């Protein structure tokens, strides 16, 4: 293995950053197989420093953590479940690299392929036989007394939640600068269409096709007459304000990045300035992806065609 300085002064050719759930033996074995085939095809393989010891990949370049690890790379290839893919998104952020996930988890909704397809996936990468699509992200800001305390981002969702299990959170939600309602709740999820099949889905939110440009707001166990999921314009700004007399809260972004919240804090969520780039190996309709990932029953469908 070589260090980041040697990687930067390498051939200047194609490069792939490999991100792996090293806690799974099958993921480690798959990473070694993928790296061997990519290096054999003359493609530089990078691995994060935190995974170098577990992977022990001869010929791979060890790079420091995000940001910067994917600079100049064409792909961030992730071997793992959705959590590992979201970690891969952190490496890809700030670069032109597209994210390509190989699912080793359960649902793996962000993944493009399954573990059994690994050899074919590597062959497609070598041949550059993939397309890249862009997905919305979220930019998130936390304000306290009108002053910005933190700024972060999310691929799936930004959720404002209570810290103490025994106490509800009192919030006022706002859309486009106008107050909408006050909720006593466990929290509020603000999501992208990509995140509509993640936390927002488990909270009762709608499934939104990725082609739809929209933002979602989904209350968590709200005690209020008007507490339905909302779908708003992609240009809208969503805000969640903690009441002055309520419990402490916490902001979670993709279940990975957190900011502690105090009573009176304000969380603003808007469309992210930097989209997520996803590598796609096949044109699979989103309906088919839903059926496959959630194992939905479609027996009896006869494929009726419609002519409008």
C-alpha cells in the first residue's frame, strides 16, 4: 500500500475510491476482489486510512478521510448497506465523483447492485458502462437568537427529535417564512425524494419518485389535529422552531451527523446547493425498484397497456 502523497503523484489516470463495511467479512472479501480486478485493469484504487489495516489491499493507495479523498476520482464505490453508502456520500461530497453502491445489507435502497453482481459491476466500471444521475440533497442551518450555530447537509433527511424519551418536543413548523402549525411531537423529519423511502417512510410519509423535485416534512407522533405529511416545492424553505419552554432536542442528518438543540433554537432546511451524483448501471424504473427492494406482491398483474 502507498500513501496519499504517492497517490497524488501517480499516473494521473482513472481512479476509484473504495469504501467498505469492514465489520463484515463478506464485505472485506468483496473489496479485495474488486480492488484486484480494478488494479489489474490499470485503475488506481484508493482506500480510506481508517480501513487500510482491515483491508490490507496490496497496490491500493491509502488516503485520509473526507473531504478530499475522492478528489480526481471518477467513482466512490461502496460495499455495504445504506449506512455505508451514506458514509460514502461524505467522501464523494465536494468532488465530481459519482457514488456507486453494491448492497451487502438488507434493503440497500441506494445501492445499484447486489453482492452476487460484483464481478459484472467491476467489468462495467472498467468499460465506463454506466450513467450518472443527480439527486437532491438538503442544506441545513441551526440558528440561536438569530445567529448561525451550525451548518450541515443531508442526502436522505434532517430530523429534529427530542433528546429525552419521557418528554415531548413542542415545535412550531414554518413553510416559506409563514407559520403553519404548532405540534407536540417526538420530532419532525424533513426529507428529499431520495429519503422518502428511508426514515420519512417509516414515519408514515409518502413515497416520492426521484424525478419529482420536492421537499417533504413529516411529523413524528404529533399530537395535533393537523399533523399530516407535507410535500412542498423544491424552492421552499422549511423551518422547525423549538418552543421557548420545551425539552432539549437534537438534529440528526442521515443518522450520521448531529447538532444539540436548545429551547428557542431554529432549524432551517432548504434544497442543497450540491446534488448527490449516483452512478447507474441499468435503467430500472423506480416502480420496479420499489417492488424489488420491498418485495411487493404483484401477482396477477397482466400488463394492461393504456393509450391516452
